[in-house]
């Protein structure tokens, strides 16, 4: 079975040894992948019927 990066959950490794040896190279990409995967609670949804002024008022 493949080992999954427990931080970003996107990179797979053939073993824990491979994962550990690749960590210095994977570290920056891993942090970026994790930042890109924002929780859905951070997403603001506007109704298509809202005017820009109504959207601005609600976001404050």
C-alpha cells in the first residue's frame, strides 16, 4: 500500500523511508497545497440577484 502525506493528503509514497527522504523537497509544496485547500467556511457566497452594494453591505 502507498503511504500518503499526512499533512497535505495529496502526495503518495511507496514507503515511510521514501516519504522521510523526500520531505526536504516536498515541504514547501506541501505547505502550499495545504494553504490552497481552504475550508469551505472561508468561502463567501453571493446571490446572483444581489446588487454589488448589497453584497458589500453583507460582507462588512
